[in-house]
C-alpha cells in the first residue's frame, strides 16, 4: 500500500518518541518548521500531527504549540473484539438504569451518561434564537407544527447530509423528539413483536431496553472497539438466522467509540440489500468527529431505501430540546403516519431556534470548538487511566463522540466499583448495562464530555484508586 507523505513525516516523529529522543513534555517543532525541514505543505504537516494525536503520542495546547504527551508504553491497551454468547442471560438491570439516570441530576460527578456538560453548550446563543423564534413564528410558537416538522430545519438537515456523501431532500426528513423517538419509529415501521433484531455488543442500554419493550428478540453481534460490528459475524447472522432488522451505530458507537471504515459500510449495505433486511442507523455522534472531515454513513451507500438514518442535536447542542430526525427511505410514509397518531407534531419553537442556529453558521463554529475540547479530554482520560488504574486495564481509543470504554482486569467487578464510587459522589456506567448477556462485568463506560479541570482529574484518580482496591 502506498504511504502518503504525511504518514512518512508522522512515522519519523513517532520513532523519535518511541526511542525517547523526544520525551514526555518536549515541545515539537512548529508547523512552519516541519514544512521547511521536510519540504511539505502546511496541510501535510497538519495531517502528520493529527496522525500522531490520534495515536495519543502528542497533544495540542492552545497558543503554545504541540507537545509530546506521553510515551506509548504508558497507554492502556485496546480491548479485544467482543464475543457475546446468546444462550447466557444477564440479570434484570432496569433498576440500575434508573439509578444511573437519577444520579445525573443529584450532584454526583456524572461520568455515566453520554451527554455533554452544560458549559460546553452555547446556551446564551440558543436563547437569542428562541427569542427570535417567538417573534417570527405563527402564534409566537404556540401553534401546531406540520407533522413532518419545521421546514427550515428539515432543509438544513438535508443540506448538511451532503457532507456525508448523500443527497437527501426536505421530503426525506421527519423531525422527532430526539434520536430515541426516531429509532422507536424506525423499529415500529420495520418489525413486529417476536421479530429478531441484530445489534452491536456492547451497545447503549437505551437501545436494548427499547427493543425489549417492543417485544423484539435481540441478537448481539461481536464488535471491534476500532472498526465496529464484525462484518463476518453480521453476514453469518443474516445467512443463518431470521434477522428482521438491524440497528447499528456506524460512527463513534456508544459505548466503544468505534467508527466503521467506508468499505465496511458499503459491505453492510450490500448485505442488507441482498437479504432485504432494513438497517436502522443511529448516527447521533456523526458530527463529533476528531478527524479532518465528517465520516460517511451507511445511508451514503443506500440505493434501495432500506437504511433508516436517525440522528439528533442532543449530543451536540441541546439535550433538553429533544430535537432529532429520521430519513426513513422506503418507510417514510409509515413513519409519518405513526408520528401523526402518536405525537401529532413536535415543539415548534425549539425546532425553529435550531434551524436559525444552523442557518447562521453558528452550529459549525460551535462544533469545531466542541470537537477540539472532546478530543483533548479523551487524551487526558487515556493518560490518567494509563497512570492510575490497575495494571492491565485497557481502554478504547474513540475517534469521535464523548464516551470511553474501559476494561479492567478480569478479577474486577464494575458493579461493585459503581457502588463504591457512588459513596464518593462519582457516577459511572457499569458494563453489565450494555448487554442482555452475562458479559462485560469488568468493563465500564466513562463520559469525557466534561469541562476537564483539576477536579475531574482528581475524580478519575480516585476512581482508579477504588478500582485497584477491588483487585
């Protein structure tokens, strides 16, 4: 395979770090100096430094430049691909899920839920859009919105879909009350009680409980922390089982943070078209990428209308607004009919406010800052885990989103860790929440969508100390 120039430059610097010619804390040459020394363009130099950042070797400090963050030997290893056993059932976890949600509002340091801290969101700017919306909307926003949702907002979502390589029109988008409602409509449109639903494992506990509530049998599939669902396992499931629908997070999965390569997405779409099985794609984190551009989606390769693309602004802009969407392909009419019966319409004023925020370009400006903050936070978490958690702890290396999957040594139980942490006002999400099988007892999900400061670092160190005490 041909190696690009930025990869060659990155490899030279990486070897200097590995051999400790460059040590932790050393300042790296400026981008201008890299350009001069290697006779490359500024964009090539930037790509080289980003490659090193993605390997947790260097970090960017505002107005100061790039620095060696830590040596590779201090990095936690990456967890292995999951291997769910469908015959082994876990205990009921509804009560635990309720506790985790409740603790997010009761003063605990919330590392458990995958939502950004309020201080990372543009509340004041959104308030201005709300005021403007109340002045311009019919009835000051008290009138019913059309069933499909605010037309300005649907236009903006359709316009933004071009960044992922697809061409959606206003008529393809239906606004929902968040991504969960979008996925609920998608499941109801594609399945009936007793059907089998294929999911990644581990997967967000909300998706598991929603599937159970709809009477679906869940088939958990092996999943790689870096590349997502195992393609061969996915293919085998379609060929050997009566799979009626699939639900996958192609970009920055929750909780692993994995991102499917483009060739995997193409193959997923090819397989569902071959077997005529609809795919519900949860793309709620697609805008929170740490690379140079937004990744494609499975929807990008959909020619048959079998991919139902779902997303929302809950992870990036306003969790409490509950504004999401679905592009349901050939199932669009069914989704509109269900929304008419179940909800009639969404909240006019919040949809209008977000539409205005997108139209002015403020959303993209906000996203750039948010992505930079979250990426920096993920590096900080990895550093602390490598330094203060039990020997042998592994952690995923998310390429976007706001959550990290941590795997402690086998003799550590994260449910016990959860109970100890709660006594210290620290809330985590134990691994047993992310499966319906008996697995992941030594794993947990941590949210790095926080304002990283000395307090958060002390909390993480305390969590590491508590984990060591369980060994």
